[in-house]
C-alpha cells in the first residue's frame, strides 16, 4: 500500500473504531414535530437550508451550531442579502467548538439538545482543496461527537450528513452508485479523503447502533436563480471566467466535466429539506428494512447540458475559445508571469480537472428523484440562469443586464 493510501486507512480505522457503540434496542419514538440541529447555517447553502426549515409547518425549533459567537449577526446579514426572512423566534444560535470534546458544549446545553432534537443536518465542512487530510481531523472529530449526540438523544433523530460527489469524481469511478463504496485507493486530496472517511463513519455508526442515517452527496452547487445573493466569486467557475477574461481565452469544453449537472443553491436547499422529510417519514413509519446502512442520495441535476451549448452566453467574457488543455497551458504561463492573477490559487484544481483523460461519469440519482418533488421538476442549466450569474459577477455590459 502506498504511503498516501496507508494514511487514509489509518485515519479511517482510528475514527471508525471509536464509533462502535452498543445497541440500546430503542428506536425512534414517533415524535413528528421538527426540532433540528443544523450546522454550517451561515454559509451559502446553510443559509438557504435554514430558510426552508423555518417555513415548515411542523417545525418546533432550530438549533444552529456555528463556530462564531457572532453567528446570529452574520446570519441576519446573509439572509437579508439573499432577500430571505430573518431568523424567527424558533431559531436559537449556539456557539460550538468543533475542535473540542463534546463540541465545547456545556453539560446543560448538551442534555437539552439530547432531550429535544428530532433531526440533525450536519452541513458544516470547510471546502479547501489545498489542505491535506491531517488538517481535516478536527472536523472528523466533530462529526464523531455529533453522532454521539444523536445516539444519546431521546428521540433517536435521523442523522443527515451533507457529503460531496467529489469523492467519486476523485476516485475515478465509471458511475456513482447510491451506496457507500469501499475502495479509497483512487480518492486523492485531503478534502475528498475527509469526506470519504466521514461517509464511512456515518456507515459505521448506523451498523453499530441501528440508528437512522443518510448521506447526501452534493454535486456542483450553482448560484441562486430564485432568490437574492450571488454565486461566490472565489469558487471555481466564476474564477474560471475571471481568469478567462485575463488570458483572453475560454475553454471550449470542461473536459470530463463537460456534462453540466449543476443545481442552483436555492433549489438545492429545498431538495435537501424534502429529502430530510422523506427520511424522517420513513423512519417514523419504520419502513426502512435497511436501517443498518445509511440511505445514500446522489444530488445532481438529472437533466444535463453540454458546456458548449452555454458558450453563446459567455461570449462577452472573451471572444476566443480553446481546448481545455490549451486553456490550462495559457493560465500556467500567465501565473508564472504574475502569481496574483485570477485563477492562480486554483491552478492545481484546473490542472487536475481538465488535463486528465477521465470519461464523463454517470451519476445515479434514483433515491433523490423518489424523495424530492423539486428534484423531479428540475430543468437543465440554461441561458437565463447563466446571464443572471454573469450579471451578478458584473461580467455583462450594462445594456445586457437583466
């Protein structure tokens, strides 16, 4: 086994071995109201999940666990920017230390959460493709404590972990099944490795305790199309467009990622909450014979469009198109001359994504389609959405603004 693979295996074994919890024989107690623990509520996706949860008729309480003591203030600002209602009286913000035992929560707070919670959505995870696996250990430890909190909770709440389809992209699978996979030999980079280990931890917890769990593998999250806010400039696609404007060339394809299966963030949040409802109902009705395994949902747009069909809407970024490999070469040359240009920090990501020979990957989405009415009504990424995003990034001439 190569050193990299050995390191992943060692970290996996370490955390899985600490989730061998005895079965209690108790199942969910039939509590139908929603008292939710949500982590990562202040991020782009988390903000919209929070807004969707607030609208649920059966909602009793949302506990937002965030690192910052200023999370409530930040949340109000983010919701306002998105044109969404502020947190109401049913939302409580709790400072959590994800690097500390029991999340840094006092005994009284821990017991209150264990007594009331009926659903946990763990959405917090740093998206950093430059961090090695070692840097994600505190987040794996935080996941372990959240699983223990779920285990100690009176209502045995379903535990939903928001994962990433990037695991399978990294592993170079021919298709992505709706199941936890075993082979991690092809999973490269600290971020996908940490997500892979987290999925295996959720699986180990489910097998050991029989508690209900689900893994939600999210694909590319696009900008909003139904609400305010913008697709963050720092992410790979808006950065690609800014880099293209600088080097005066746009890739004609996205290589193995040319089948655009993106989901706008404000549609994705609704899909996630609908999946949560589906999992909760199945748990309450005890219709899950496979409770010892997490339900896996691959969340990607089933209606794809080739990147080439979107190029006409991007012609104001630059008028020249080149192959994706040529685009990477031009960016490499520009970065060598000026390391501060747009795209410099993501050069390694583009090199890995665009210069490999991987074929397009088929993503199985049957579970998502069954659980979510919104997913069943998805449309493909289109020109109207693309123009909205370009407008948000100020990449359109004034006369072309919507």
